[in-house]
C-alpha cells in the first residue's frame, strides 16, 4: 500500500483504524504490569452491584489481553472485520458493566467508541482488509 496512491477516504479509514489500534493496544499494555491492581479495582467497583464477583473477576483478567490483541490486529490490519466484531462485543460488555455500576459517564464514553467502531466497520471493504474506493 503506497500512501500517495490512496484517495483521501481510504487514507482516512486506514489512519482511523491505526489510531484505534494504538488506543486499544495501549489500554491493555499499561494494565499488564499492574494487572492484579486493575482486577482489584474492578472487583471494588462492582462489589455493591448485582454483578457477582464470579463474573467480574475473570472478565477483569480478560479485558487487558483482549484490548492488546484487538490493538495488534487493528495495527496490522489482519482479520480486521472479525476484530471489529469482537471489539463491538467487548464494548457492549463494558456498557453492561458500567450500567450495573451506574457509571453513566463511562456508558456515554463507551457508546462513543461504539459509534466510531460502527463508522470504521461501515467504511471497511467486506471482501478485503482494505477500504472501499
């Protein structure tokens, strides 16, 4: 892929995908050295909600790894469509959790991410990991 051969729309979508890849990768990466602290924070956030710890704890351990994998795949532009679908699932799980915790500011932010994921998926080509021209 040569940058000077891409039209602005195609270039914009690639840059959008790369930006999201960086975002997700670093969300996961910075949590790794303090994974137990992140999990404890999640457990504390949900201790007075209807979500049982038996669901919260495994999800808390999974989130950083999922974010890193999503980020890497988006950066590499590999399996982009399934990666975006997995990201939608992750974000909706996070919306559900934030709703249980009544963290409406986070629900709003997560919904914004979902909107941007929609745009990224919408403008990606279904046949390839490239964008529509």
